[in-house]
C-alpha cells in the first residue's frame, strides 16, 4: 500500500514545474523518512521498543 501511495506522491511532486529534480528528491526522501518512522513506531518495529518489550516480559537475555 505504501508503494502505491508513494508513487502517487512522487507523480504529484514531479508535476510541480517550479521544483528542480534535486528539490523533488529531497521532498520525496523526507516524506519517505517520516512515513517509515511513523510505521516503525505504530507497529513497534523499532529496535528500542522491541528490546523494551522483551525485557519487560523477561524474554531478553
């Protein structure tokens, strides 16, 4: 799903004629970073959270 949304955003940003290629890439990279960070936090896939959960359930050495 993120791949489809990312493609739509990419097309929208690319269609803004006042942006250079570099500016478009910077915008798309920042959007990707923010969305990835959001999903990592929501899905608790980040290393810190997983480790904390494992420690609290005594499943971490």
